[in-house]
C-alpha cells in the first residue's frame, strides 16, 4: 500500500498517473463505496482519502478502481480524514 500526501489535486492526479504505470489498484474513501468490512486484504494499491469538506476531486476520482466506505450509524455525514484513513487502513493492510 502506497501512502501519498498532497493537498494539491493537480499533483494528486499526476501522481495517480505515475502509479497507474505500475498497475497498482487505486481505492478511494467514498460514501457510495463498498463496505470496508467486505474488502479483502490489499497487498498492492493506493488509498485516496479526500478533504473533509471538498472530498476527492473528480479528476482523481476518475482514475480510481474501487471505492470503499465506512458504514456508520447515526447522522454524521463524514469522518475526519485522518480518522477515516486509520479505520480503513486497520482493516485492509
């Protein structure tokens, strides 16, 4: 699993294109994704976590292979990005 930290969506898109050459599967945290509890161990891949308020840019999302969500009870719309990353990584790595 590659970890990539960038606040610039243009940089993220360029990095995603570089990593696609390596044939890595790209996963995105997304409200409409497959439950993290149903995703098997990820050996080689990239996990994209979006900004809490803006999410993942359409340019980056267009290059994602799979979407992962964290099932929640209650009315919270989303989790803090760091918390979401920690939860997802604890289940798939």
